[in-house]
C-alpha cells in the first residue's frame, strides 16, 4: 500500500488520502470517473456536431461551385461531347452536395438526438452533482467507514508503540552513561533504573496493543475487500454502458459518413466516365469544320450572261450584312473591323474578372407578380456580383419560384439579386 498519513484520533479519518484504491479515500478517483464519463459524452456530442457543420459548409461550397461553373459552361465556347462532360462534372458536384446535406441531417438528427437521450437516461443532475456520482460516493464511504476506524486505531497504537520504544532506547543509553560516570550518585542511578523499568513495562503494553489492533484490522480486511469490490463493480458497470454506447455511436457515425456506396454518387461518377468514353475529338472537329469552317457550303461566283430582266442596284449602294455585328457595309468598301462589333467573337466572354464571360449578363427582371416574404436561416456571402449577401435573420422578398438548380430571385434593401433557396424559409 502507499505510505499512510499519521492519524491522532478516529475523527482524522477524513484527513487520510492515498492514490491506492484500498486506502482511505482512495476510491475518489473511481467516483471521479463517473463525472468524467458525463463530460466525455458531451465531448462526443460536440465532436459529431462540429463534423455535421463541416458537412453543411462543404455542401454549400459544392452548390455554389456547381452553379458557378454550370453558368460558365453554358456561356463558354466549348461545344460537342466535351461540353457534356463538363456539364456532368457540375451535376456531380450538385449531387455530392445533396449527399453531404443528408449526412449532416443524419448526424444532427439521429446521432445527436440519441446521445442526448442516452445521457439524460443515465446521468441525472442533483443540485450541483450527478445523482450517480453522489450514490457511488455514499456507497464507498459507507463500506469504508468501519474499516477506516480500525485503521486509525492501528495508526494510533503504532505511534504509541514507536514512541515508547524510542523512549526506552533513550533511557538505556542514559543508564549506560550513568553507570560509567564515577560522579553518579547511588540515588540518581536508582531513580533512572526505576524509570527504565516503567518504560519497559509501557513499551511491552503498547507493543501488545499495537498487535491487537492489527489483528482486529486483519479480521475486518476480507469483509472490507468484498464490500468495496461490490461498489467498484457498480461503477465498472456504468462505465461499461458508456463505453458500449460510445462504440455503437461511432459505428452509426461511420455508417452515415461513408458515402462511397451512395447510388447518387455512383451514378454521377458513371455519367462523367460515360461522357469521357463518348468523347470523339475527330468527330467534334469535323462538326465544327462543317458548321463554321472549311466544310461550309459556298456558292462560288460563276459567269452568267447579262439579262435585261435582272435589276441591279447602283454599284455604290450594293450592301452586305456583317454576320457577326449585324451591320451593313458597301461591298466595295472595306468591311468594319471585328472589334467594332465586339471585343471578343465569343458572345459574352470579355469579362476579365470571370472564368468565362460576363456573369452579370442575366436578362432584365420582370415586374414581380407573386412576392413572398422569406427569412434567412444562415449567413450567405454572394460569390458573384448578381448574388445577394445577407445575414441570418434578414428579411427578403422572393420574386420568383425556386428554379431547378435551387436558386431564387429576390429583393433585399431595394437591391435585386439571386440567392440559394435552401438558405431561407417563408415567413408566415
């Protein structure tokens, strides 16, 4: 056992403490584990709650990324089979976002609700402590108190015996000095011998009492061990329940976050792979050549006889239409430069701040016909210039129904723009 503290009376039981379970108050660390279990349960809930919020943030980011690049793809000069591949990539991101939103819902709902219910069932709060902690402490204290009283008596007897033995040794040493000193009187020597005799008697009595107290403690030890073991197993059983629940919760957690077998993702990945398999670079180049380049049909000029029935405009007024700009020019004049019509031959692709094209080139909004008030459930920072930025709790006016991509058009402080429909809810 660990080194014991000295005790002077039975009231000193509460002052004794050791890290050893069997020592007085040594059970305190076992009782503390019940409080630790409650804190560990809260920690598990916090861990899963934070993961759920990470799933939500990831899903939001994927939704924004999907919409941004879907718009960019629609405006890009990409065409043919590669265009379909890029569209399948944005569709996959949208599907993946939905999968992770489901994960977040399951973690925030089923898992966290189960943890809360389990803790409420296994930990009941008293005024300042858990009921289970108080019960365990009282159980150990009740079992240990009779043994502790005997233990204190042993410590007292031990202290008395050791004091008597030390006194006896001191008197023996003093007697030896007296006997060798010629100046010692007969009377002084007799008194010292009498004192030594009394010390020997006291030493024998304290030694016997010490042994008796040890025997009493030894006789109580087995019962003490048995009863303390019963109380300890109660605490072990409670900890076992907590550990089993923790294992089950983590198993459910893994089941929900493992999205590798979700058919939505499998189908999305297969669609991308199918699109890649269907890419035919040579066929796409040929289609482009036939529609835009050397494969186009041309009515080449050929010699024709003059026919009086044909009427021709004056040569100076013969006009042709520029296919890019829509403007007309005289056939005998130089055609207008390409940049006079547009800076870029690809419609809407001259915005240097975007990947492809002008992200603000949405058609002018029509007058609202079915306005609905909605409230923001989360903060949202518009990623594009035509998107609204708002805080949780802001009130908006929804102008259109949510489109197939989950976006709505609305008003906030007189500014019109787009926002994700999943971030708001209708105000009754």
